[in-house]
C-alpha cells in the first residue's frame, strides 16, 4: 500500500470508530432508560409471591426488562470493543502513512487519537476486573466527543517528524505519558461518579427511599472511592516516569537542557504535584470521599489543559507541534510556522 492509501485507511477507520462509538453510546443510553422502572413496578417486584395473583402477573415484565438491560449492556460493550479495534487500525495507518514509517505522535491530532484509544483500551481491559459495566456510557461519551473535536479542529495531514521529535525517546516518553493520561481519565470518571452517587444517596436518604434508575447500578460511594484510588495509584508512577525521567532526558537530547521552563513542562509538573498531593493526603491525612474526589478532578483538569490547551493558549511552548508545518522540498527539512 502507498502512503496515500495508508492515510486514507486511517481517516476511514477513524470515521468507522466514531460511528461505532456513537452506536455504543446510543445502546448504553437505551440501557440506562430501561433501568428507569416506575415505582409501582419496583413495589410489585418486592412483593414477590405474597402479592395477589393479579399483581404477581405484573412482575413478569420486570424480569424480561432485566434481560433486555443485560442484552443492551453486552451489545454496547461489543460495539465499544469493535470501535477500539477500528481505532487501533487508524493509529497504525497514520504511522504507516509517513515516510519513513513512524509512531503516530507527530501532532496534536495524532496525540489525541492515541490518548482516546488508551482510555478505551483501559476500559476494555479493566471491564471485568473492576466490573465497569456502569462506566460504559461515560467512557464512550468522552471518547466520541474528544474524537469529534480532533477530527473537526485538530486534523492534520501526515508529515515528517520535526527534528526534536525524531528520537527514540519519543516512543518511551509519549507511551508512558499517554498510558498515564488514559488511567487518570478513568480515575477521574470514577471520582465524578463518586460525587454524583454520594449526592444521590444523601437526597434519597432524606426522602426515605433508595436510589433508583440508572444510578442504582453505579457502585456504592465507598467502592467508587477505592476504584479511583487504585487507578490513580497505578497512573502516578507512570506519569512520574514520563514527566521527571524520560521527559528531561529527551529535553537534554533535543535542546541540551534537562529543564527549560517550557509551559508544557511546567504544567506537567503542576499535574504531578496535584496527584502527588492527592496520594499523599490519602495515605497520611486519611483524605477520602469528597475531598479526595475534588482534588483528583483538579488534577484531571490540569492534565487535559496541559495535553491540549497549552498548544493553543501558549505562543512560547516548544511542544506546540500542532502548528502548521511546511516541508521545504529543496533542503528536505521541516520548519514550524507559529
């Protein structure tokens, strides 16, 4: 296949992945809608065999409804897995479209494509380990929204790597950074749902009832708190490796300095400090629950601002590789135009 064909394949499979993600989102929304049983139906289910004969007959549709919910959940997960495969093919196509072949991390479009892929991949891998069926609509909504932004506003044609990016440290540094970004995002979603579920529990307790609808499927706040902590505890060492070890080594190779006070470097360090504070507060001060979740979301905000925002709000960052690039065919070099 030619480079043009590889690029076309990449663009087509991104579109396929987007459609599959969107279909998965619709299926998951239908699943959530099916979980919103009327209060009368829940009471009949609770009545069981002790209810009058006419009322027991009304319990049957509720059982069928549970099978429908399970089917929709499986279908949504299957569509997400297929979208993840198409997403991977699009990344491979971007790398193979370059001459010479390279990793698909040459600009912000490719970085965003990789970051969203890792979010989906981690969700799929951890799906059974942590029983993440409830997280499906949230992950798919985040991924399809971010992909839409990437395709509409960040898309760039395949081009040779800039001199600073043309290094083996690109693979080591970016792989670790993208893995950590995906894990922090999953942990952030768990923290958001902790706040939502805890608030719903308080309102339900005040009204003397139980949480119902799709929120009843979300784990209890304590379980969400533990899940967020475990995922953040995994992501933090990976982020440390990316930001404080491989990043400075690559900077020294590219710019002869380990630290340049570049906005991207500064915000990556700010993110590291926030997450370090999160883990330290949990381990030493016993921070759990709402305070820990809020701090985790501050870290998530700094993480994604650093990932995308710096490239468009900073005019001095040497990491702004999303800028338009012009290839000088005479000397064969790549020049950044900012």
